[in-house]
C-alpha cells in the first residue's frame, strides 16, 4: 500500500496545478509551471531592482533544474497557433530563488 501524501504536499500540488499558466519542457522532463514577471532585487546590498521572469514548479515534477538548463514550451501541449506565438521563447535557468520540500522557484532569462 502506498502511503498517502501529506496535507501540505496535496495543497502545494493543487494550488500549483490550478495556477499553472504554462506547460514547459527541459530535456525529456515535461512539467506545469507558473511563469510570472516579478521585481528582482540585485546588487551586493540589494540596491538595484529589476523586473525578471520567475518560474515555479512542483519538485515532484522536476526535482532540480541546473543553472544554464534550457527550458522551452512543450510542443505537444499547445496548438500550432499558440506555438507560433511562443516558439521564439526559450528560457535559461539563471538561479534558484526559493526551494522548499514541495515547490521550487527559479529565476530565468530569455535565451
């Protein structure tokens, strides 16, 4: 018998699946993600703020994304018209932003 998932894990999964606005692929791994543009603090003392792109994923879908990994929109999940608008977008992982037991967030840049 398989042990049930914890309440926190079920909540994390349900919320991310509900809020996911993209189906992405990195190598062979395909996963749902929340892609958002957010203020990002930079500089040695946090003295600069810029707008960056952050993706949030379930760790059960994609355990880890290495710095420099390439992320694209999954071609099997979108129509031809949607892919036409998204085809030029390729992300590269810049750094991990947040990471907890169930969810991880990464700052990415457009390649």
